């Protein structure tokens, strides 16, 4: 099978085109023929070395829609020909207190797709049946792929923000994940303020129902009850914190952040809080996909053939992707 391999991460690193043997599923795994795989900023951070590698070489890609070609003997409920979705969470122990309380995303033995396990920048891949998710009808493979990371992690961040209809939410950064999150937030009756450097992003935010939009240094029209930061920059976190009402929270939606600058305690005073969102659970994915079909959530995609994986990563790094880049084998 054809695949794109990450062999040596670092600044300017490129993926290598490779011909690999077709993988064979273990008893608890599914073999998927990849239909589409979204390109995530985490893939870029892995390639550039911002995240330390866990396995090399590795096939990146963790927003995957595929068709089941074979199922292991311990993968009941799945049949050849069915569609399955793959997320960042590649597996967990299933036995610890965190897994037992629905927090498999925090399991100390968790493994991740495209980091510990080969991902979807390939024609075929394996997924543990317990982590595979079913896709609702109505979504094509290319439009569904970005939902499986940007959509799900945005949904989890919104849930952790804990807002009710009528409250004001700030979205700081307006890339692929925020484009999906705003649709859920508006569906739930939230008043949304978007902060982004991009003039086109501010225009797009208003088209999607944002009540206000501005730059990172522009205050919202009123204090925020909560904010979600998507940009991997600590300065943006402080900008969001500065805009919070008392008892508000900033949810940091990033696996890698450059730093959090020093800030005066008065910004945190008033029972404000900072918290991170770490990974996703399989249940997050199932809940979000059902909701996405109900709303319905619409995705903006830029389609590339598998051979253009490096081009897609470079365009993402330069901020040239208007939505989400998706690779199609």
C-alpha cells in the first residue's frame, strides 16, 4: 500500500512517500481501506518536532474515514463494507480508575493514532474496534473526516466550558476546529465572540452567527462567561483570560502551547479559572457525530491526493487553508 511516513521530525521536515505491506488486523482490530484523512495541526506539530516522537517511522493522520475490509475475531458488531471513523485516541487500558470513570482520554497507558500507532496518511490502516466510531448517514467521507478531531475536540472543550443558552462564549483563533465549534455553540443558543488576526476569519465568523468579532487585542462587547483558545500561543490564552467575567473559565484547546507568559494575578482573581482539554474519548466522538448530523454541521474542506501530504502540511503552517485540508488516497 502507499503511505506517507514521518522518519525524522524537525523544522522543515517532510514526509517520505513509501510502499508498505498491507497490515493484518489483530483479533481486536479492524482493517480499514482509507477513504479520507483530515490534516490536523497536531500532525504538523509532530512533523516539526514540537511534540516528541513516540515511534519512528510512523504514518501520521488521525481524522480518518474508512471502509472495513476485515475484522478480527474479537471485534464483534463490525462487518466488511461498513464505514468506520478513527480519532486521535488509539486505545486505552480499559481497566484503570480513569477508564472506569469515562476518562479514557487521561489513561496513563493511552496510545494515539499517528503518534503511537500508524494513522491514515495511507491507503489502509488498523484501528482497535473499541475505539472505532460509527458514522451517521448524510456525511460523505471527505466532509466527515475533519469532524473526527477538530469537531470532537471542540465539542469536548465546549462541554467543559459548561455554558447555558444566552451566555457569552469567546473563541480565540478561528481555524478548522473553531469553524465547527461555533456551529454547535450557536445551535445551543450561545452568544459568540470570535477573536482572530484574519479579516476573512472575522467575516466568516459573522456569517456563521457570531455576534461580534475582532482581533486578539480588541475586547469583546461585554465580559465573557467562558472562552476556548484554539491558537497554540500563550499570549492568546492571556488575552482570553483578560476578557473573562468573574467565575469564568478559559479552556485551552491545544496539545502543544509555546508558553504561558507571566500575568498579573488580578486577571485570575474573581474565581476565574484556566483549564486544558486533553484528547477525546470514544463517547465524545459518538455524541458529537450524532449532534453534527442533527444540526447539521457543515465543513469547509480543501481536498488533496495522498501524494500531496507535504503540500497540505505546508499550506496549514502558512495559514493558507480555508477550513480543513483532507487527504484522499
